[in-house]
């Protein structure tokens, strides 16, 4: 079975489009993971800030 030039060109184009779609899918999944990590970091920072404020209040009361 010998493929003609048009068939080979079409196969290359379809393969390239499939690779682009797959790459976009991976990119979206990675963006979701990064967003989740950012949420966790924000939560930790919020907890640390609350703790720091609590410590500052206790220190100002002692003075």
C-alpha cells in the first residue's frame, strides 16, 4: 500500500492537530493544579497572619 502525497500531508496535519489538542489538555490540567496549590498557599498564609496577629495582641497586653 503506497500512500500518495496528499494522504501523507493529511496524516501529518491530523497528527499535528491531535498533538496540539493533547498539549492544550495537559496545559489545562497543569493550570488547575497550580490554582489548587495557590489556594493552599493562601490558606496557609491566612492562618499564619491570624496567628501573628494573635501573638501581637498578647504581647501588647503584657506591656
